[in-house]
C-alpha cells in the first residue's frame, strides 16, 4: 500500500477562555500555522493541493468554510482550495485521515491538514444553539431519532463522561489523580523544551505568547479533589475536563512522490487509520474499538507501541481506554488540559 508521511507539524499555544488568543480571528490563527508550515518545509505554496481543516462550531467567524478563509488569509495563492470537515471532537483528526487517504491514492501529493477553534469567540454548541434560537429546529428532534432513543433525547458529552466512568468502574479519586498528573507532566514537558519545536509563538493581547495557558503549575491534588462536580453526586468536575481553548494546528501530509520532488524529510509515516461509531448516549467510548481496528489493520498489538496518546475532553475516556486496551494502564497516557 502507498504511504502517507507527516513532514512537519505546527500549532499555536493553547489559549484559555478570554486569554491571550481570544481576540484573534480564527482564519488568522489558522493562516499563521499554515504560513509557518510552508516556511519550514520550503514547499512552493502553489504546489499545495488542498487545505483541509476540522472545526466543530461552524458559525459566525468560523462559518462560510473556515478552511478556505484560512487559505485566503495565508501565503498560499488563491488557486489552492480549502474544505472544512466536521466529525465533532475528532474533526482535525478526520482532516488528517482525508489528507492521508488522498496522498496514498495519488490523486493529490501535498496537503495541509489541521484545525482551528476559537471557543472564546464561538462557544461550543453555538451552531446548534443559534439555530434553535432562530427557530431552525433541533438536530435530534427528528421522528426516527426520537423513536430510537426516546422522546426529548438530548445527547450530552457531559452525561457521557459520567456514564463511561460508571461503566468501567472508574472512581473519582482515579480521575482526580489523573488530572493532577497531567498538569505535572505538561509542566515538565514545557520546562524541558518538549513543545518548543511545535509551538509557534503568537502575538496576542498580552504580548508574545509561546506556551500553553492552561497548564497549572501550582495545582494540588487536594484542590482538584475539592472541585464541585458537574452533576450533584457525580464524578466529573471542571478539573477532570479539558479547558475552553483557542488555537490552531496543522501538519503537512505528503506521499513518496512529493518527498522526492521537494527533498522532504518525513517526521512520521501514517501506518493505519480507523474510525468507530459508539452509543450516542454514552458517546465517548469510540476510541476503544477504533484503537482495536487500527492495530488489527496494521498487524500490530498494543505491546508494539512505545508511546501513545488518547486525546479526549474528559479523564474518564483515557482511563476507560487504558482498562481495555493497555496492560500498562494509565502511566503512558496524558489528558490534554
């Protein structure tokens, strides 16, 4: 099978709600990482075949095909197309999937894949809430969904995170401890310079920002354990869920033909791609069957993997994944906060 390679990767810092990046237009944020990719790789801008960006809330500043608006805001010529994809929290990953599939098929050779989300400006669920407020309907009010899942069903990732923890017997102490360790590991990685090559410093409202704003250096396990849970008597708190963030990221994905033509050195080869649907009520269990499928397609087991990441919004997801997929448990995992 032909291969797809990641040549370079760039991201902005992860800005927090109403933080240093909150006043920057999402198209501009996306364009900054695109420009940096082109500068680092020296691929002629006109040779980029497509720009694919993931975005969850496509309304307001993020509407009207934000990927194309990123192109128009960047160093790329207007002849380069752009398309926006939506697989909700997996939207940017889906952008990479589509980029890899395109270059592996040979229909395209050089693609920029990434994503942007400015949650300070466009809060999560804005597209749904704005549409409902304008009388344009509820996405889950269709007769067939109501018949299948119950009248008045409202799918919620917050409920799903609770249900997943209950399903896999994850205690609140485990969730809190995992969140605490995540901040400590993130701070150690930052202080050790692990993020320097991937983060593009951005001129924000408070000057130049070169580090993620959500890492809490002084957080204590005691403080996390005392946080109010999202539901009365529940397990999940704001401390064990990811922050509201602003930022953009992108990778350059190419095939072997482009590697030779532009004298590029790959950072990684994409070995397997997999997707899975999950119960929409629990919602967040999809990484487990998707991981199993990806490993099977690649002819690998989890023991063949030295480093892996389960990137989700709630601590219950990677901990549930670890119980099923990894004998090493949660020691190799991190929660992106």
